[in-house]
């Protein structure tokens, strides 16, 4: 199983070895290669201390000295190099209170989260896999290293990572690992809501998103305002987009996504998109072009309705008529926004209306044009007002 490492990664490995140190490529890059995927980020573990790494490489960034991590900057890319270590106690269920640097790679690998992430590779030595991670990858299993209760108690974010990896890779979480993850779900309260949302976004937008169901339905996130009751039957056929899928889950669970996302300190774009998808899912299915245009008047973007019609279609609802109507509205540029009217506020003023009356008359005209697009001519609209 040959692993062709990029030249800048080989440079880092060779430089460390030329100064008398051990060095291995480790973690996600090795896992991805074994799975037949192209790695993008490369991490190196070594028995060189951080101060030595800084000394022997010309350009470095001290990204995590307290945990033994130095980023080496090369023309080909950046590489995080971390000293072999054993972790102390995790009083905050997230980061170790202290680390003790080690001389052998075995100690370093044994403190990692899952067996599939504890495989290392050196071009001269090949793969080193003391936790049997390669076998678990071949069998599609996510297994905690050692005692899963201890692993998740140390760093509760590993609970989210287990289910996120399962959603992304389609792997099964080993029984004891899954039980421990769900049983310790209360520890997620100790994790920053931003990290929770980041993992949730990656999981729910993944191909095998329903693999997260045991955790999401366990009540793990009641403290944030949601507890999903079920996943739609065709959930994984829905577009692989967090905003859409989260809105669907909130819809069937009777949860307000805006409240939940703000609790998780979400960005505004995610809140806005999810809110509109959720709002549309709670509206009656439109049966005519005017009804569709009235929805467009609210949400402004046809793409929102296109997605909703697709979701209903995947769920077994015939939306051919609605999709055809929407296509006609777009292609014929039938008005559904004030900006699409062939009349402006200044024209209303010239007719003798002022203040609030201007917007009221424009809204009235838009509603009339939505019902009959042929009215959207300035002279006809003025006549309508008269």
C-alpha cells in the first residue's frame, strides 16, 4: 500500500530525520489514503521537542506550543508538527490541563480518539498501526481507542466527531463506542456552541447524515432548544445542504430553527436561509401561479421554492404542476416584487399620494399584478389607481 507523500511533506520528514529525530505522517491524511481518498492536510508527529522544530526549520509558526505543536511553513504548503505526548487530566472535558512529552510514538498514538486516526506512516518504515486502525477502516468501523468512556470524558467533542465521521464516511460506530458516546451526551454542554454547530453542519450535510440520528434523538441538545423526533424517510436524498436539512428536521420536530441557531451563535446567512426554508415548509402547498407569486413576494428568491418543491417531490408529493408554474414565472419574468412593477413611488406622488399612502398603493398594485401580469404597464397601473 504505497503512499506517495507530497514533496513538502517529505522535506519535513527528511529534515527531522537528518537531525537525528523520528518522524511520522499521522492522522487524517493517512486514514484518507488508506480509504482511497486524496489527502489535503498533512500532520507529522515526532520525538523532536517544539524548540528543536523551530530551530531546524527556517520558517515556523508557534501555533500550539503548550501542546507541542509547531506549524512549518514551506513553499508547497504548511505542515503541523507535534511532539509525541501523553495528556494529563481533562478538567474541562475538552483540552488537557497539561501534556508530557514522550520519546516513543506508541504513547502518542494511544491517547488519540479513534483507531482509524492512530495510524502513522514513514516512507522508510511503512505503516505503523498498533491500534489495528487499518482493519477497522476496511470493515467500516469507528472504534474508540481503549476505554470509550474515558476517551469521551477526556474530550466531549469526540462524541460529535464520532457521529460526524459516521455521517461522512458511512462507517458504523462500534457498539461500546456508540453506547458510551450517547450515555455521556450531557458533557456536550461543556463544549463551545460554535464547535457544536461546526460539527453538526458537517454531519447533516454529509451523504450518510441519518447516521447521526441516535445522538440527535437522544436529547443531547435540549439545552440548545431542540430535540429531533425523527428523520424524514427520504432525508439522505434531500440536497446535501445544512440549511435545507436542518429546516426539514425542525419542521417535523416543531422547533423554531431561528431560536436554535441563534443559541448556537450561527452566522446570519445560515439563520436567514434556514428560516425561509422552514417558513415555506409550514405553508400550504400552492396550487396556482398567483399563490406561488405570493410566496415569492415573501421569500424573494425562486431558488427557495425550487428546493421545497424538490423536497416534497422526494417525499412522494406530485409537484410537477407547481414546478411548471414556477418555471413559467421565471422565464416570463412575471412580477412578484415591488421592484418589478412598471411604476415607481414618484409616479404615485404625482397622483397626489404622500407618506404611508405611497407604499400602500404600490403594495395594492403588486397584488393586482400578481393576479394579472398583463396589468404591469405604467398607464394601466395609473388607471387602476384612478
